């Protein structure tokens, strides 16, 4: 398989706290990889180093063989690393289509094109992305009218407008109802399969993780303590003890990775 992202020996501390401790992993093309762990495990810190928001104390992050450490976030985004956040970021006064058009205008480097009317640019391309996330029928609605789950789908379309090789999704289902969570991640998994985009996501909902992740990484106190398929993680005694306090909430119904 083609390796899209390779992380080696990633370390980051804040004062006396080791937030990320010698973490190494790789992400293959078209892989849907979950990064899980209890609060404070280092998931978000790890994410922030992958796309340049934080500089690691040590370690390497390479995208398709190109070292990213020291590269500004916007440049990393241009190289093909997209990201969605726990809180959606859209222009509420604009329509659904216009939000995607703005992302496309940025991708095509036409932000400062004063001779073209923005609403006429990349309409077909925007609609194709809205089709991808099943929102074409809401293209002309203002974002301020959208339900939260629809905003999350729109954010996914916006992220895909930049044609990322790797998409980082930080708790993509936060704040959503259980049925909406499953639907959003099923949609994302389908896009991963069809488009060949690689995705790394953090998530607290184990039903979502085990239903869709091809592979799961488990962090605890900044260190990577386990990785494997859903079945392997579910059966791992260290994960059960450290992440779940010895409980057994990894049910058979939620173990289909």
C-alpha cells in the first residue's frame, strides 16, 4: 500500500507534562484511521503537530515523503493536509453553495481576482462536492438555517474542495445526535473508499470508531499503547484496563471495523 503520512518519534511536552511521547505510525492511501484515548491522552496535541499548528520537540512528520516539520500550516494545507474541527467553521450569512465556492476560489488561488464575480466561479465543481455529501438540494439555503448535522456535512465538502491527500478530523461527530454520528461517518467512509482520501480522526463514540475505522491507534498519557483492527483493540487487555478502567464496553455490535 502507498504510505501517505509517516510519523516517527513524535514528542511534545508543556512544562513538566509529556503530552506526546515518542509516537510513531503510518497512514496508507485510502485508510480510515481512528486515534482514540481518554481525555488528556494527547490526541489533539498530536493533530496540531501533524498540520503545523504546534512544532514538536523531536520527531518527524512526512507527507508522501516530504518532511513537514517547520512548514507553516497554510503551506501544509497547500501540500494536501486538510482538517475539520470540533466546532464547525462556515460563513453563516452565505448560502451552502457559496461556502463551497469560497473554498474552491481559495484552492484555485483566485481570492484576489477582482475582475470575476465570486458567485459565478466554480458552480459546477461546488455542486459536485455537494452531491458527494448529499447536500445538493440545499445549495441555495443560507448556512444560518442549517441543522447542526448538515453544517458538519457542509464542512466536509469544504475540506474536500482543497483535494486533500490526508484529512484530519478532530472529533467530527461532537455535539451530534447518535443517528447523525453514524450517518456522517458512514458518509465519510464512503468518500474515503471512492475518492482514495486518507483520513485520521479522533472520536469518543466507540460505536462510530468500531463501525468504520480500518485501523485504530490508542493513546494514553501521550504514549501509543496499542494499534490494530477493531477486533484486536477490543480484545487488548491493556486498552481495556487503561482506557476503560477494566470495563467491557466494546460490545460485539460495535466491533465491526
